[in-house]
C-alpha cells in the first residue's frame, strides 16, 4: 500500500544522501506534512512521486517533496517551512516557491531543490484540490486519487515547458501506473479532469492509456 511505498521511497532517498551527499539535509515527505499540518493548512496534497508512489508497482527514490496548496494558504506554508528549515534558500515564482539546500549542490555548484510548494496554475489542479484528494489512513498524508495522479503526469508529458529528460520519466511512471492499476481507473473522472488540462485532453488521455497497455511510444 501507500504507507509502505512512501516509507521505502524516503528510505532510499535517505540512504543515497548519506552515502553520496553527506552534507545534504534529509527532508522526508512526512517531515513536510508535519510542518504543514502543524501550521494549520487545510487545502494541500502531496504531488510528484510522493503523491503517486503507492500506484507504482515498485517505489523509487526522488530528490524533492512536491506539495500543491491553495493560493490562500501559500504564505502560511512558506513561513512554516522557513521556520522549520531556515538554512534553505527560498526562490519565489508565480506558480511555485522552491526551497533549495545549499548543502546539496549539482555538478555546476547550484543548490538542488528539496521542496516545491506549488499553487494551482490550471483549472485541473484546482479540481484536484477540491475533488480528487484522498487521505491515507496509515500516514495521514493527503494524496491524489489515481485519476488525478494520471492526469497530472499526462499534463507534464504534453507540456511545452518541460524538458525531454523529465518527460521520459513522466512517460515511464504514467505507463507503470496504468499497467499496475488499469482495472481501477475511473474513466469518466479521468476524462473529465483531463478535459480541464485542454479541451481535447479527455480524448487524448484515453489514447495514452491504450499506448501504455500496448507498449507503444508516447507522442511526446
């Protein structure tokens, strides 16, 4: 289930940091959730790998914790994270507040992001927050329903602003989620939410499901 999958993912990330990035902070999804809940946030959901890891056949590690929050709660969330981890470098953009760890730099010397605090930039993300969130009983984590996880991956796959390298990860995880959960997907909800990405999204995501099952390449 989700609880075991997210614990495994966090452990793999922690072991990688301990072995290869000893100066890095170890910030887990549970740490971030505790901070947000402690600050009184009500409208939030884990996104990225920590949100959908329970839908994958096997968990894996990831670099950062992604959280989608309501715009009205953005500044409260930023303050809470800053107070908990004052060492982090904060970079604010219109759609995301990114927290970088100066103790964990890439090959070019740039601090890597460890928390992405996102606000809805599209109607489908607003709908995810309102209608497509479920709470895992074991962890208390608010995570996207399967249909929302698939639509979020689909939106990333077709984005003109996303790199080819990241799209290949997106496509792989989309395919794995479909293959592991094909009989659980609520097609009507999936189409409705994908139509909020763009007006032809519902029809296209149905084709993407077929592509995933038939082991064909995605047109991204």
